[in-house]
C-alpha cells in the first residue's frame, strides 16, 4: 500500500478518526509507516503487555486479572518479530464482541465473572474515550462494510481454491459475523482458519493438512468453515482479536448470548491431519451436549410460537362466532318486535306471502331434485378400482364425508355435478378446495381432467361456501 491517500483512508477506518488533518500529522510523525502509526495510536500509554507463555496448542483460559480485563483471552506466545499486541481502542473498534475461552467443561461461574468484569471495563473505557454508543444506541462505525467483508471472503476462497484446489474445507464466502450466525442457525461450531500467505509453513499445511480428504470431510460435516487472509482487513482484524501469534492458525468458536463468542480451541503452527482430527474430534465431543441443548431449545421455542398462534386463531374464531350469535339474536329480536307491532295489520298479507313462498320453495326444491337426478344419471356407474381410477373424498361444511371413484379422465366439472347430486347443500355458490397445498378448483379449471389437475390417483377435497 504505497499510495498516501490509501494509507490515510485505511488509518481512518481502523482508528475511527474523522479529522483527516490530524491523521496526516500522525502518519507524518511516523514516516507514513502505517503499522507503526496504528500501533502508537491503539497501544495505551504506560502499559507494556507481559511476555505471553508459549503453548503448542490447546484451549485458552480467561483473563481474570483486573488490569487485563480489556484483553479477550490469554493466548500462546508471539514469535520474536511479531507486532505488539493491539491496544484497547483497536479491540473495541474491530470486534464489538467479547471472546470467552476455555473448554466447555470450564465454562462456568469463573468465566462468567471474568467476562462480566471485562465487559464492565470495556464499557467504562469506551465512555471515557468517547467511543461508546450514543443516546440513539448507535455504536462506533463498523470497520469493514458488509459488502467489503463479503468481497474479501470471496477473494480468499477463490485464491485458496486456485492455489490448493477444491479438496479443502468448504469455506463460506461471507464475513466472519455472518458465518458465525450461520453456524448458530445450523447448530454447529465455527472453524476459523487465518491464512498467512508469506509464512513458510502455510503451503505445506494447506496442501497436506487442510486439503486432507479425511480432515476436510470431518470439518464439512461438523463445522461451518470461515477463512481469512491476514493481509485483508477482516483477516487482520481477526488475527488481532484472537491474538494469533503463530501460523498456520486455526480456531473453533461458538456463538453465545449477548453477542459474545466462546473460543473453544486454538491450534497454532503446523499440524498433521491426524493431530487436527484428534483436536477437532475432542472439541465436537465436548460441545455435543451444548449444541443438542440449543437445538432442543430452538425447537421448543418454535413449538411454543405455533401453539400460541393456534390458541390465538381459536380465540379469534370463538369471538367471531359469539359476535355472529349476538347479531343474529339482535336481528331476531328486532324482527319479532316489528312483527308484534304490525301483526294485526299484516296478518293476511303474511299468510299470503307464506303460502306463495312455500309454493316457490316447493318448486325450487322440485327443480333441484330434477337437476340432481339428471346429474347423477350423467355421472354413470361408479368404476371399479384400477390404475386409471381416481378415488375422491369430499368433506362438507357440516362434517359429512362422501367418497366416490371416478375415471382419471373425468373433468373437475363432473366433481361439482357429483356434489350437487348428493343434495347435501342448500346453496349453489361454493368451491371445491384442496388443503395441502391449498388449491381452489374454480370455474377456470372446470374442463381439466383429474389427472391434469393433479388429483390422481386419490384426492381429498372440501366444500368451501363462497360469501
């Protein structure tokens, strides 16, 4: 990155400073050495991190010392030429989530207390330096936009597959937080790989270990995989947040509550496929109970939501039925009152009207009976069972069920004729509907045969009265 304007933009993105003149002064004071300028800005004064202990690989432990509460986890030592550990401001800007470490068996009250203390110090420090969330709940600006981290992830995947083929883990082409959410939704752990392209152990580790058929298959089955190049913004951010001191660097993490991350395991330095399988298998076994519990809790929440929705629907239906009955009773009362007031005057007219209505009803009933008989005769005899015969079950609003066999070439209109011929309905305006999936077989489908309509070899329909 030789262009001063690019260095200035990158320095502003990392530090969060908006005053470009101040940023230029800081960069000029450090000879436009971007790494040195960032380090001087992000490392607190009068604080020299103690030299970390070296660990070959293993589970990290939480930091319990109050003076180190701003640190996420204690990690394995850095090589002699490693950059200084990033300070508080860097960690707050680049990763607004706390990283808890330790095996699942050690995630207990001590870890909770340590994280509570770390969170308190972080929140207080943010307020003191003016980087805390504002009144509107807006935090500091995100270091890398969603589109930028997705682009970086896609570039890493493309570069990895170009250099080592497609036999390795199925790295997702999205940012770290999106990958973490994906692992949470799928009830899996997140496998993190930080790629240092210049490290001498990187090619052999990628080629022999990550691209090992057994290891890649195990990771793809049990993890969501995310990888980042430490020369890119988010990869660099994650290497600082996870305090990667040796490469190749791998870690397994799990999403926890309150936007926190549980760091389950880290592996630093080259490892054989067998060693990686052993470490990852142990992590999966220790995490199994937590993942199963999370899955069961999610299913219980979904079931509770469905139950509440069903109860609400039943309540609304009962309320609507009560309102309908009240309206009916009120209308009936009004009708009776009107009849009582006009009974003497309209008695003869009502008698004539009733007689006329009875006559018309009889005529209508006779006409319906004739039509039903004609439709029943038009249907013909019920066919015997066979490969070209469709069994149709019809449910009526009152709960009645009728069943009949039809030839698969019979049209939808014939089903309407069959329903009409039964005489179970007092109305003529209705539709035949299937439930799963819901399909209304209206007039536009009347000429389709049963096979074309997808009702062969058997179908269950219900009668829906049109309002």
